[in-house]
C-alpha cells in the first residue's frame, strides 16, 4: 500500500506524519523518522486491518506558504 508521509523539523526532532492514517512518529534524523513512521504504520495496519483504508492517489506537492495577516 502507498501512503503520504510528511516530515517536519520541530526543535531537535523530526516529526513524521502519515497523512491518510493520522499516524505520527519521530526521530533524531530524517532517516530515523522515516523508519519509525514506517514501523508505526505497519503496526497500525496489523492492529486495525487494511479494509477501506485510503491510499495515496498521486503526486503530492508541498511548498512554504506565507500570507499577510492584519490585526
């Protein structure tokens, strides 16, 4: 199965999030966060099964977005 993983840097940790399942993990490096998220998703699937789960449907584009906010 294919899912979308997003990693953000939060202070000293990289936080990895599976968009479709809401599973989150972390690591001290990007590679560690990826491996930990993969393991967490596998455990999630073992616990809850794979029926009716949303899969990634295609290309994901992420970009920094800045907007002006008036007080």
